[in-house]
């Protein structure tokens, strides 16, 4: 089997993995990023979730910075939307958000356009990107992850690294390495791209929209715990919901109302996460952590903001591995706060910086002094109120 060596190996090229890879490469680490699909951005792009949710707390204060803000400012490069004027966008620009979000530091983007921007950001950072490459195994010595096996058209290849980042969206790397992973109930709320004249849909143009089906209040829930079979069942359930909607139209109406593009990946928001050294809970809003790596704003409503401690990126039972994005230690409502694009980018950047430092000093993440990591983190200028 062919073997290649890197300082940092990042698994999953969603927003979190891309932020991690860019951050590690900017610190001088030899970094590889592997992705099973042929699109970048994960659920944000392949899942047609086209809203870059807020970097602010809902009370006029920006709480998330760094690569997360870079991505927001650049996500509009290839699309019809703009960053809001009050956050540096053009006067009269269209952020594409609903009226209740007009004051938030957020905007919409073209999923395909965002992929092109993310690829440019990886090129600029010098990340070695492998698309159409699936993670198939993880190998460790004792509790420390030392290599992963990946498979693509070249066959099976072993990638050795000093530090690994699990940004798979479902803690798949941690699971393959034998670490404990946790799942939760998910709501079935598919987003698809459609052609219609319905003003209630999310607009690109007057006829091209993003439509959502289902609602978290309607009981459309799927139980936690996923394998190959019930992921298929979840996806087919979303297809049935779409068919039921379009079946209401007569043939003559279907020339104006029809699906254009379906998600290319399961829209399961909470597939799996690590059991971290610290798992964020519903009571952690506004809490200050001495080892904070950044802060996320609550995209659902204004609140004091949510700091993420470095310990929430470290698996309790594995070494040589950090989690990022939807894989970090956060449960229930806290998981809802941290699973979205800005928080994924923020935790990804922190994981990438920490991984680069660990690689340089041949340390496992739990032994990395926070004092060496903190200067690299784009923390809010002032801590949240207790």
C-alpha cells in the first residue's frame, strides 16, 4: 500500500474542514484535506443550505471573527447576494435574508458559487486537496491516531500524520478509530432548489428559489443512530415529502413549479459527535471559559453568545485527534448552536491552528499548552458577560 506523510490530515471538506486546513497550512504545516464528494462546502453547498448564518449575537455585537468572517465576506463572490450594508456591504445590497434577520451579520450565497470561492481559498493557502476520496479506516498506536486509509481511483492509500482533524460532519474518523460517538434526534426538513413563482420561497431570482419542506414543530423527526440502511431511509423520506408537494400541481402548472436540484448529501444535521473532554450543554450560553477558542452567536435568537472551550474539540478517549464543526462536544440546544456554518468555521480554524502547533512540537492535543494556542485565535475583543 502506498503511504504518504503529512503534518496535519483533515478529513471532511465542509466549512469546518476547509477552515481547519487553511488555518493549519497558514501556520506552515504540510496539510492534506480529503473529501468524499466532488464539491466543497459539505451541507452548506451539497445540502443546499444557502444561508450563512450570523456572526453576531443579535444585539449588534460581532462575536465570531477570523476565517469565519473571511468566508462570509467572500461567499457572495459568485452569486446575487451581498453582505448587509451595516456590516460593510454595498448600499442597497441584497443579503437575501428574511426581514427579521436584516440587522444580523449574515447573508445568503449561491451553493455552487461558494464552492468556487472555497476552492480558491484552499489554493491560496497551499492545501493539498483530494476530492472523490473516501475515508475507510483509521489506525492508532495505543490511544493515538497515527494514520488513516483512504480510497479513490488510485486505490487504497495510507496517510500518516502527526495530528488529525475530524471534520466529517458525523465524527466518522473518531468512530473508525474506536472513539465514542454520540447521535441525537434529527428533524426531516429537506431543502431543494426549485423553479416556481411562489413568493414564500427563498429567492435567487423571481423564479429560482430554495424551498424547504417540513418544520421542526410538525413531528417529522428521525431517531438518533445512523447506518447505511437508515441513512437511505432518511433520504428517501425527504424525496417523498417533495413528491407529495409537487403532486398537487396539474400538468399545466408543472411548467412553472418543479424541482431543479436535490441535495447531493444527507441533510442530517446531527449525525454524530465526539464525547469530548468538555461537552457543551444548554446552560453554557454566556459562560466564559478560561481556554476559549472562539464564540458562536445564537442563530435562532439574540442571547449573550456561546464560547467554545478548547476541551470541546478534544475526544475524551483518543489522542492525536481534534474535532471541528458538527463533530465537537456539544449536546441538545448547544449542538444546534454550534452545528451551523459560522460556528463550524470558527471551531475549524481553532482545530487547524492547534493541529499545526501539535505537529510542530509532536504533541497530542490534550498536552498542547493553551498559552501557545491563544495568540493564534481570533477571539472577540471583550469576553461575554457572566
